[in-house]
């Protein structure tokens, strides 16, 4: 056993790093060394606390004291006071913004922990391949409760009261959906779990299925009990082999334990689940398309009504919910509707899982209460923008969503506010962009996705999105005109207005929201033939600065198309005709002699 | 067109797959998944056999195969290279990596090198966004790939 | 496995399972019953979580350390994969990020055997609903 | 019936629950334009994928526009079909469709009959503001149908016809997104698919993506060749529809004008396929009686029911789909193919013209006939019995090209001897007509009694599958009738499963029979047109002095002079055929 009495955890996240956390760490090490305390105190660099706004952060262990905004000058005081004299440095303690009180023990600082894990409650806790670990953490208790204590109507009432809305994107109230399906009379009904997560950059559903498959199975059984279905189907992407594997294991175990199958828990309720595979079609996230795909058909959507709740899989009433929605259900039953409804905003209850990605330090999966602001997500959880660049936009809702900008940073995130801001909740992809991202190119990227994923059934989506993409291409190539911008807007509007399904109706959102938020960037592309982010190749040139170039020939040797000429020790020149703008020269140059014009 | 004979053994395997799904029309997509597992791809003759077994038209089978991007009618290379073009990878420079692969392998997306060693495809999000940009060679995942690293990756499989 | 026939059976089973866990967590022998969870979702595996898990198992058996190594799902820290959570009896679990095979022995030497922390700790920044 | 009240463009409307906005609007004189929507009322043929989005309308309280063709009316709905938002959206959608459509109207076979073209006119499109890539595909010419799918607008009508109505399964939507199109498997040529050439895809295609192979130029060349004697035969259904090509009301019989026009086009002899239809009845009817008598005598080798074989689309269908039933259909050739050898081997010889110099042209309501006359078994040393088969539409064009003012032509009569026909043969063009004609003859031959009432009303109608029992003087004869290949499939599967016991079955590939054939003037989804054509043929029958095939004097003479008797060796040689198993796949050998 070591003799270490104190651990000092210094945040090594990029945000804190920028505010000198590195020097702080070194200073502590020097101070400890000077005092000969190496055997008692150890300094440790940690990952990001996600609380960059208050960084740099130093946490003292084992007493969990949490010092914020630590400066180099504070180091000595902390060491002297805290470690040697055993007194806390009050002025550096976190101050509760509401009470103004200093909080010392981070264990009592739950409010700094912006995340609440409901859907992800078991992810990273339990072994997903062991049903007993799930059972130990209240697994299948909710199912047992509804089967023995609650009528389907009463259960639906709890779901309605909880305010849970569909986490797949649309945000339809879950309890209401169940109620509608229940009301339809039929000899056979189905419940479906939509696990066809197709948003590029979103992987919430996959994580839930990989980390906690039983919660989905349990919720599907509850859904079956409420709606009157004895058969569940999980429609899952074939690209998720691990999730499929774990789901299969979970199904097998649940059957062995009698939690799926006939006469569950001796209540006479029968329910079992089958897996159906997607095969790479984004549009199959739309429920009518999903149902066609499950029937072995092309995943083309059909006009609603009739809704799946009336006529779905094989023409029978079918209730479709997504993975994350299901993952919330057992908790709501166990903890009650009121508990759940306390979290979130007026019209959006509970939490939302986001896949935070892009130009952000803490890329990862987060679960936050509805109503949190974008600023909190980015700067207090996400650890801020990578490489200290300037924040430019956040894309939510994937190809169907829009871009949120600086002005939206303090908007509470919920279904309605995101729509009002020109985006949408979507399934929960959250891509952060910085000053080096071109908004026109981003819009083009999303349109390319839609063009590839359009099923081709309706003309506005099939042809319209292609034309939008072509216009954006024209603009990024420097051939756009101001009239194109009007055309872009009008066509986007018509596609939204006339497309058959949600995919087409939302596909122009990236265009419209970038036009609304970054019109000046579009104008620069069109009028000045300039891309300020330096992303649009046709609008930029790599130039060698004669003053910095020493003629090392490194760039010329690395140019894949031999576009750079110049004698050794002479200033080099890039042939713009030959240049393919790969940027290899600039990356290689050690003298900052190459820049983009 | 010459009639191609499928290997008797694989043909039996395929028919057994169809039978395991009760030769149900509605199981077409599941059958195609399994068939692609057996053959590596879905050549016309495989689709024709499935159409007969499931009693659906070949045109319908082909309509399904061409609708879903997971299904392919061209044999993949020995080492299928897939570049993730999900948004996270895109904003972290996946396009440049793709360009470099095209240049190094001298093939376009959806093609296979003449020696059958490599094929190139794009995919949407493997969920390893923290490692963006991500490249898959077979089952192996390469994270934080830069255009510079492409040659090394290819070299790993070329020895 | 015998099927669980009633809700009461299920509850009883849960109690038994919990008791087992408590026994492990509140164990008086600090060097035994160490629990290591390796995040093994797609992103973890892609970054080498499998190798990390194997290394733990191998090292523990080599050194004759009584520890349980299990896999678990995504902990959410994709940027720091592979991640592992180590729980020592009587202590809060600590999550370490950027773990590779080399770091495994360091974690065992320093933290597990010597109670010294190691760089790469990931602070927990969420609330679990157990306490909520 | 529950009624729903709503307003459309401010007008109050009351319609039955379940009605679409499109149909509700029609009741108050509001004609919302459509493109992909298609229906043949009362024949359960409907296509409403809601895909083209041309019919969008505004519904108060709804976020986006609603497709009128698929949106069901709701109580209190307020619909606007023509405000600026709707008009702008509708025109933009059409402009998008046009931006992916070749602007080849001047030379397009469908020009003048193209629904896309008329829509562009209706909506006043004067330029296409969107430029960009157009989806292009390989042009595919089969023996009967040309697929120029650059012109496909993905309305899915052909796919619906081929799969849902005909259950042929030659076509499917393939690919997705911008490259989505309707095509055979592997985008191969139609010829390699199980296509029956029924032509129903062509008859519903709104654009020029699917058209017939045009043989009129070959006919013009033959007519201009002084070494050739050119005879023409006209199928029964043509006379009931040709007038539509010249603006006459549907159902106008133009038999006499048609004969006059053909004569003016330069045909040496204008004959009638009806004559061959009478001949078919003699052969097929005799075959039925032969099988029936043997069956009644307990001959176990006899296969019943006997299936008609007049329809080449149907023949193709069972060759592809029912290879184990090839011995059930009658071996009698179709009227077109009976006419050929009689013209070349009997009439030609009489004239002293070598068969190589005798060109037989047929005018057919049908596209499968183009394929049929090219079948190898219908050729003698490479010379086809019927050289060219033109559709009703092609004949219309030919008449126009020859500067003939069709409507002012006098009525003229067919030439002898192959122009004489009975009422029985005329109704061949209607579903149930062949079996009715056969019954008229078979009854008299079987019972030896005279049939007092020649109309068998119980065999008539537009229902897809019909059953009737005819009293053959104490013998109840069970008759089945199907039109549309999907219905035929059902009937055949019932037989295979032993669910049905018929003595004779008539099958026609096209809805309504030949009057609804793939080569007829475009009906654009108006099922009234089909009904009027059918009525016209029954009228023609009623007006004929002779109404039973075996009473046709020229048929009697033909047997006396040339064939001997029905089912004679000569008949077998010239008038009967056999069928082939075409069920094998393209790629895999069984």
C-alpha cells in the first residue's frame, strides 16, 4: 500500500489546457518537490471535467474539494493551506450561482453535473450480455409491475402523464401513440422498435442496444401489454453487428428467464420479439418505409393517413417507437410519471441523448435534461471547441436539421425551440463546426447525403434535391449568381411543401438554415468568389510566400501532381493550373511559407 | 448470355437458407442478407434462384437489391476499404482521405482493383466519431487517419 | 435456467443479486474483489478495448490478483476510448481513459496495487438516477 | 353511408366518407390536375402512389401541401386548390419533372397524346428554370415494345399494371433516388424478361417512355413494291376504336370507313380477321367437343378444362408461368395466325402468287401480336405467315400520313372470300366473346338442335373473373372467364389446386378483352371508353345476318374445298400449334 495521502487532479482538457493548466501542473510538481512531499502528494492530469467555463480546475482527493479558475499564483496557497495546514482555500471554491455559497465537496455539486442519465442509466455500468446485472439494477421490475398491478389503460395514463415524446425525431407523445394503437380493434397487432439509426454522426441508439439491450426488450413488452400486441419486431441496421449480437443474446436470456415468451411472470401475458434487418437506406427511419422494408419490399414511404397505428406491418395496427424512447419507459414506470415530468421543460420532458461530435474536445455520448442550453452542452460538457478555434455553428437533427449559431447558444434545447430556431431535435446528432467549416459546403454535404438517400418515389425529393445540390455545387465552384440564391430558397420551400415523407419535407433544412444564418457567406461565394473558411477548392489558391520560402524543396517533393517547381535554395512556385488543392504542401512546409488565398 | 453455374454446394446452401425462412416472400431482405453472407455479393444468378424459391419476380428481387446500399452485385476485394463519410468524419477531413485512397488504389468508389485485392466504398457513420476520420479495412478500424497515413495502411496489406 | 414464474420470484432474485454485489463492494479485504469494467461498444472495440480487456485478464492471472474483469457498454467518452472503470472495494469507481495495453500494467502497478492515481482520469460529469 | 362536409375553394361539398379530395373536387366541377394518378373505374385498377405531387392542394391547418389524389376528406376540411402557394408549388414540381425529361416533343411517338405535355400546357410552363443532369438509360427495343426510359417520370403506372393487375412481374422500380426508374431485372432487355407483350404498360404510360415498335414504315414499303401483293386483315376490336383516332365518339363503329381507308392506302385485298375467328371457332369448338365427349365417355387421358388460345399475351403468360399446364390450352392458333396460312397457302395459291410475294398485314388492338407473328413456328422457310402487325394507333397514323380524310369516307365492304364473317366472330373483341361464339357453334353441333337465342348474356360483363353454367340440352357446361392476367392466374391456380371444375375457360390478357388491348387508342384511364367499345361490338353482332361461325358460307366452302373438316390433318398442319416451356431463368440452369 502506498503512502500517498493526497491526489491533486489537474484538468488536462483542452479548454483548461488553454488557460495554462499545464503550467499549473508543473508548478505543483515543483512545489511538491521543493517541499519533499513526493511520497505524500501526487499530481495527476485528468481528462476534461467538462466544466471549462470555470477552468482550470483542480480537484483534491480524497476529500473531493473542487477548486475552480485556478491561476498559477494560487498554487502555492493551495499547497500550503490545503495540504500542509488542512484548510480549504475558500475563495477558489465553486460558488453556487443561486445561493452565492461556496461549495467545497464536489459530491454535493450534482448541479455542476449537467448530465442526467436515464436512457443511458445502464450503459457503461452493466455487462450487456448478462441479464442478471440488468435484473440487479431494477431490470424487468417495471414489466412485472404493469403486468401485476396496472391495467393497460393505467399504464398508458402514466406514459401520457410523464410527457415522454418520441426520441426518434418527430416528438410525437408516446403515451398518446400507444393509446391510439390500443383503440384500434384487430386480431393481431405489432410493436416495433425502430433501430435504423441513419443520421450520419449519430449513434445513440446503437450505444443503448450495445450497452443495455434488455431495457429496450422490457419496454417493448410493456408497450405490447398496453397496445394489445403479442409480437415485437426490432428493425435494426445490418451495419450494427455488435448491437445485433448483444440484442440476440439478450433475447435468448430473457426467454430463458421467462421474461419473454408465453405466460410472462405467470400473468398469462405472451410477448416475444423478432429481429428484422435494415440494409442501408436512411429513408427506412420513416415509419411507413420501415414497415415496407420489414415486409421485404423497397423501403418507400406511403402517404399518411392511414397511420401505422391503424394499418401497419402486414396491414395490422403497429406501434413504432425508437430505441431511446423505449429506454426511458421502464424508468418512468418504476419512478413514476411525476418524477420524470419534473425533468425538462414545459412541453419537452425528460432528457435527450446526443452524440456530440465534430470540432469539439469531448466527442462522445451525452444525456442532458431538456431545456439545457447549447452553451452548456458545448462549453460545460463538451469541453469547448477543438484547438481553440472560434465556434461557428452546431448542426442538430442531421440531414433533416438545421444549423444553430452563436445567437442560439443560450436557447434552451427542446423540441419546439429547435424547430423555432430552424432546426429540429432529430435523433440526436450534434455536430459542432468551427471557423474552418464552410457553411455552403456543409449544406452541400447534407444535400449530397439526401440525394443519395432519397428513395426516388416523389418528384420533389427525387429531382428537387438533386437540383438543389447542383446549385450548391455551382456556387461552391464559383459559378453562382445572386439569382441562384433566390432560386435556392424558393425551390427549398417547394420541396418542403410538397414532398411525400419526412425525409423530403426536411431535406432542404440545411440549405434554408444556412441561408438564413450565413447569407453573407453565400454572398461572398457568389459575388466575391471567396470562401472564408478555405474549404471550397475552386475558390482558393495555395500561394508560396517568397519571404518565408527557403527553397528546401520539401513541398515540391510532396506534391502529388508535381505542380511545384523551383531550384534548391530558391523560392518555389505553385502552378495553379496543375494544383489539385490537396494542401499537402502547406501541411509539409516547416516555414509557414504557404498560405491560402 | 452464357448461363453461369453456381457451385452445387453453395446453391444447396442458398436453397436451405430460403427454406429456413419458409420460402416466405416477406423474408426476402433477410434471405438476401444471408445470401450475401454466403457469396460475398449478390450476382444475378443468385437473385434468380432466390426469386424462384420465394416465388417473387426477379425484377422485384433486383428492385430490392438496388434499393438498399448494403447489397452489392459486384464482388468486394480481398480487403474491402470503407471510408466513413458521416458528418463527424466529414468535418474532420474524411473527403481528403477518400481522395487519397482513390489516388493510391487507382480505383473509384464501388470499384475493385484489377488484382482483386482492394475494393473501395463509403459508409455512413460506424459510430466511432471520437476517432474521426475513420477508415475500415475489412473488420479493422483505423482512427484519426490522415491522407499521409493512407499509403501505410495500404502497404500493410500489400506485403 | 429455471424460468422466473412470478414477480415475487423476480424481486427475490434481484435481492440476492444485489447482496452479492454489496458483498463484493463492501469487502474488507482491499486487495481482493477488484472490479474492472471495460467499455466495449463499437467505438471502444475499434480503439482496442478488446486487447485491453485481454491484457487485464492476463495480467491478473499472472500476478494472481483476485479481480473481476467484465465488459460493459458505451460510457460516453468516445474521445478517450478505450475507457475502463476500476472499482476498488470501499472506494468510488474511477474511470480511466486512453487506456492501451501498456497502460494496463501501469494501472495495476500504481492504482490497483499502490492506490496511486494515474494520468487520464475521466471525471464523472453526470448524475445517475439512483440518487436522483 | 356516412357523409362528410367540407369546402373546396370556398364551395361547400358533401361526399361519402373515405372520398379523396380529388374526387370530392370533381363533384363540384373543380378539376385538379394529376399525373401519376390513374384509375380504370369499376375494373379495380388504380394507381395512386402519391408520388408526382402535381395534385397538391392546401388544407387549412396542415403544415405542408396535401396530395389531392390520396388525401381523404375530413369533416370541416377547408381545401384550396388554386391559391398562389399551390400554383407555385405545382408548377415548380412540374418544372422539376421536366428538367429531368428530354425535350424531344417534336419527334416523340407520344406527342399529342402525352399527359406530361398537356400538363405543361395546362400549367403554362414556358421555360424550365432548372438545369442539371438528366438521368439517362439504355434504349431497349423488344419485338413489340420500346422502352425509352429517359422519358420515365416514375409514375409507377406500368409497374402497377405489370405486377398488380397482370402479375407478370417483368417490371419493377429499380435503383433509388435520382437514378430510380422502372425496369426489368438487371436492367436487361425486356425480351429477356417474362414480359408477355400484353402492352398494358404502354397503354397507361403517360409519356413516351413506353411505346410500341412501329412497323408502319415496313408496310408503306411493301405497299410501294409492285412485285408484292399486299393483303390486310383487321381484328374485331379495331373497328370499335379506330374512330377515336379521328375524334369520333368512343364506341362509334367505323367498319366501313376503315375498309375504305385501307383500300385507299393501297392494300390489294382488304380482309377480315373475323373470318379467321369463325375458323377458330370451328377448330377450337370441335376440339372442345372432342375432348368433352371423350371425357364424358370416361377417357382418363382427356384434359379438361380446355383453355382458349386466341390471345398471344395469354399464351406467353402460361408458357412462362404454367409450364406444367402446356397441354391444357386448345392447340388452335389465334385468328391472326390462322389467317396467315389460309391467305398464303389457300388464297395465294388461288391467285397464283408465291407466298414470298404475298405480304400479309394485320391490324390489331394488340402489341403481343407483333411478337406472335415473329414466332419461329409461324414461319415457312423463314417467311412469316403474317408479315407485319400494326396496332390500331399505327393504322390511325398511317391514314393521316396518306392524307385521307377518314371521317368523310364512304362505308365500303370487305373483299371476298376472306372478308366474310359472322356476328360470333365480331364479339371476339370482348371479354367472354370467344367462349360465347364457341357456345353458339358447340351447342348446335353437340345437341344437333337449333339455338333459338344466340346471346349468352351470362357470359358477358366486365367482372374480372366470371363463372357460368350453360345448359347443353341437359349437359351443364361449366364455363370460366377471366380477363387481365392477374385474374387468369387466380383461375389457373384454383384449377391447379383442384378448387374449380370447369369444362372450358376463356382468357384474355387485357382488361375488357381486345377492346382494351395494348394497341388501342389511349383511353387515359376512362373506363367508359372501354365499355362503349364493348357495346359497339355487341351492336355489330346484333346487326349481322349470320351470327354463328359454322354458318359462315365461306367457311363452309373453305372446308369443302381445302381443309376437309375441322381437326383434319390439313387443319392440324395449318391451323394448330404447340407451346413451349419458357419458365427457365436467364442465368441459372435448373
